[in-house]
C-alpha cells in the first residue's frame, strides 16, 4: 500500500508540473495512476491534501540527504553548508518546486498558501540554526536577520543567473552569496544592529522550542557517531542492516508527528546486538530519547 501511495504521489507531481496544479483534475490523477476514486480518497481527503503530501514527501527525502552531509563532519565547517545549499538548489530545480509554489500563491486556496508560508518559516529556522553552528552563539541575536537577507540574496541571484548566458556555475553562485554573508554577519554583529529578534520564532512556531532543536541536533550527532562505527564492520550485509535501522530511528524521531516508540525500541534492541555498538555512549544517548 505504501509503494502504491508513493506512486500516486509521483504521478500527481508529474501531472502538476506538466499541466499545472489548477488544470489537473482528480480524474486526471485517477486515470494516470490507474486507481479508483475510492482508493484516492483512502489516501488523500482532497487534491490540496495530495499536493501537501507531495511537498512533505519531497522535503523528507531532501532533509535526509541534507542531514547525511553533516554526519561525521564539523557543523561549523562552512564548506559543508555550501554543499547543503547546492543540494537544496538541485532538489528544487529537479522537482520543479518553484513552479508549484508560484501556482499555489496565485490560487484562491488560503489553506495551501498558509502551508507554504509555514514551510518557508521551517526552512528559515533551519538556516538560522546552521548559522549558529557556523558563526557561534555570540552572534545569535543577529543571525535571523542574516538568514532572511541570505535567502533574499540567493533567490534573486539565482533568478537573474537563470536568465543570463554568463559562464559561472551554481556552486560559484552559492559560494559568492556565502562570502557576502560572512562579511554581513561580521558587520551587523560588530555594529550590534538588529531588526528581527530570534525570539520571533516563538511566534511563528508556538509549539516548538530551542530545546527541541537541541534534541534534534543531539539525535543527529549520535546517529552520525554510530554510523561511523558501523562503517568499520567487515561484513557488507551487516553494515547495510544496521544503517537501515539507524535511518528508521532517525525518521521516526525527527520526521514523524507521532513517533512509534515501540518500534524504535525494537530497532535499538537490534542495534545493541552489534558488538561494535555495545556500550557506546551514542547508543545510550539515542535510547534516552524513548524513555
């Protein structure tokens, strides 16, 4: 059932890009996917819920790849950040997200517009937290402003880059914007200039806290440490099995609204069988999140 639902998401995504979200009917999706109306409504309550599911699915895959770039790396390494931004740009282009987002904003669906707006806030919060990793806690008061400006600079540079025939790559573009960012952070922090305080996040995300972000970082670091230990195992089958278990735990703890703790506990018990992971502090830390 899960594979079939994913195929419907893939087919609908293709139709939305080719025909446009507004012009694509539910019947178009049924015909293209070879499913009944009953099956469709078993998966999604409406076409707008289907589009939300597409965005969520794409973001989950992208976030997983983005987080993997940090595994075993120094979060303060700006080169890792540049790679993450390259991944973001390629993902957005490959999946034609700009086209879908633009169509939503020109629609009359206020709920979808709010969903996209909230997604942008989530992306902004990720960027802000990465800036804290890179530039340090002492510059925190100024980093939300810098995150907003960085997205603005990158978006407009990307827009004009796509309309010119100038010979420079997306990597060069991202590096150029990142270099400008470094100067910007130093300037506003030295001048102590602030427009929007990071406390604004509590308004945008009333149910979220810095403690949650701190926990998320701790989970990622623990999983990264465990994967480094698993990489030392001589048996390829064993390595793949334990990596899959860790990926499952990561997805449940970080991406699910209601993590299935009984399944996470079972996965951790399986991980404890691995001699390389027994009595590791990282596994104890991971286990602590389900107690």
